[in-house]
C-alpha cells in the first residue's frame, strides 16, 4: 500500500528571513549624524518643499517674508507705543518691536511645525524609512531663511533711521548674533521634539499648542523690555530662555539691554536641557510613531 508522503510547510521560509532590518536605533540620546549627512539631499528636498508650499498660489508669493514681520511690528508699534505707551529703553519703537517679533516668529514657527511633524507626515513615514529627524531639521533650515531675511530688513530699517538723524552705532557686540541664532534654533528644535514625542498618543496637545504659544509670547519681552519687570519677579521670568535670546539680540544690534550674565547662563542651561530631553524622547518614541499614527 502506497502512502502519500506529506510535507510540512516550514513556517520560516526563505522569504520570511531578512538579512537587513532598517529601523531606528534606540539609545539614550541618539543623533544619527552620519545618516543625516547621507540624507542631505533629502533634507534640501524637504526645505524646498516647505518654502514652495508656504507661498504657492499666493498673490504676493515670497514677499510675505517681508510683509509678515513688517505688519507685526507696525501693529505692535501702534498698540504698545501709541496707545499703551510701553517704554522701549530709548530704542526706536518700530525697531524695538521688530527685533522682538522676528525672533519670536522664528521660534514659534519651529515649535509649532516640529511638534506636529509626525501627524503632518505620517503618510510618508508609513511608506519608507529614513531618519525621522530629517524633517525637523529641514523645518529649522527653511524657517532660518525667513529669519535671515527679517534680520536684513532690520538693518535696512536702521539705515533708514540713520538717514533721518537717528544714530545707531554698530559695534563688536554684533558677534553675539550668531550665538543668539544658534540658541533659538536649538530651543525651537528641542521644544518641538518634546511635544512631537507625545502628540501622537495625546492628541489634546495639538489643541493646546496655540494656547501655549500665546502664553509663552506674553511671558517673553517681544513688546516690552525686561527693565520694567520688578526685581522680585526677575528670576521667575529668567526661567524663560526667550528672554535672554531676545535681549541679547537687542544688545548685539542696539547695544542696549539690562540682561545679566547669570540670566544668560541660566537660559543656555535650560535650552540645552530642552534639546537633550527632546532628542532623548524623540529617539525613544521614534520606533512606535507609525504604529500609533
């Protein structure tokens, strides 16, 4: 009697065996610098995407880079200078509000866009793997273009004021500007990564972000100098890193500020804490982004 020989299907077929598994590494604080450098073309592609999509199908196009900070500074000048008569430490009102608003616009833009990066780009992450940090870095760079344009507008406004008799002497403290720009970049990146690590699971943060940004703006010297803050509350305000960033920016350009060295070191310490915490949380949560998106 012939018996039919049966074959058991091997559950681990050759097709199920993977030689290379591509995925995020999970370390204490993992910054994939080599992968980011290899993906520089991808970063530039996302930078171009951000710059194009922001101004495509608009009448003014890239001119919004100029009109947005100018309009914000004009509104602040009318409200806080003409109506409320807020002091500006002898800095021309328009230049004072412009110098605060350009940094705040950059920080809030990075903070908001990076915090929502996993929601806005989940359709990309579900299809292909690349270092997730690529998109936050591209947001920082594309927003930096806007910041540099706005800084050039400030120097142009200073030149116009000088033609009208107001003397602003630029000095060696201009070397503080790269330090200020570096700090606001790190702060925006760190804060955005922290929120991005939780916003996928806790969507309520998406609705709270607008309130957080508005509250943070009023706690920052965007439209008032820190010299009007009572001394007994000065330390509590100094916990906000944006105070040091904006005041150092004004010190570098106008040579006028009451910021202290202790407040500067405290601001940098908090900025680095946010950055390290953001990288840690982002690297730990990166492997589960697609699963919960």
